[in-house]
C-alpha cells in the first residue's frame, strides 16, 4: 500500500509540473492567456493532492 501511495505522489507531482510548464507557455501567447489561469489552478490542485498522498 505504501508503494501505491508513493507512485501516486510522484504522478501528481509530475502532472503539476507538466501543467506548470504548459501554463507558462500559454501565459506568453496572446490567444491562450485565459487558459494559463486555469492551468495554474490545476497546478495548485495537483500539488495539494501530492502532499496529501505524502502525508498518509
């Protein structure tokens, strides 16, 4: 069970990192700046989820 939580922790961190990179790229494009705000929220959500998996 501990191994599954550790894998989930790293997957959530990887998802947060990917959304962060995508949000930064979209932030500097004129037609997709609104999308970067949503992606920054998703970064926060996945980061919190990864911390929750790390606690238990």
